[in-house]
């Protein structure tokens, strides 16, 4: 264990404090101990947040994003459509493309 590794218990959580340096490109190297503990692999996406005077990095929940996308696709396929009667819509001047363009002042006439 590195000598600059400071471990303290706060509210039953293990807190690891390490000093890191920002390089001239604004990059920070996450120490191996932290990467291993958090299960971070090359290519892992992190969310960054600023809370007061703290910078917080959290691994992005890719599974959550995937579940949201799947739900959106399901709703587009399976959700009931609005109360629309297509035959009424086709016969009405109110749904005519030309009528709508004229009302918006966009007709070619």
C-alpha cells in the first residue's frame, strides 16, 4: 500500500484520499488502487459533477441508459396511439397540408 494512501472510515464507508496532479492538457490519472476498487476498465465512461468545491467522478450507468432506450423503443411500438380516426383525418380540410400551409402564410399561391 502506498504511503500517501490515507484511509479513513466515514459513515461506514471506506474513503480513499490520494494526491493527483493535473497535467498541462487537463488530464488526471486515476490511481490503480482506485481503478481496481471501482472496477474501472479502459473505455469506461465517467460522469463528472461539481458539488460546491468538490469534483465528483461517477461511472456512467450504461445499463440504465440501455434500459431507457429499450423502453422508448417499446413505447413507440406498443403504446396506444392518440384518439385519432384516420378516415376522419383524411376527409377533413383541417388536416390538409395546403390548408395548414396557407394558415401559416407559407403557401406557394
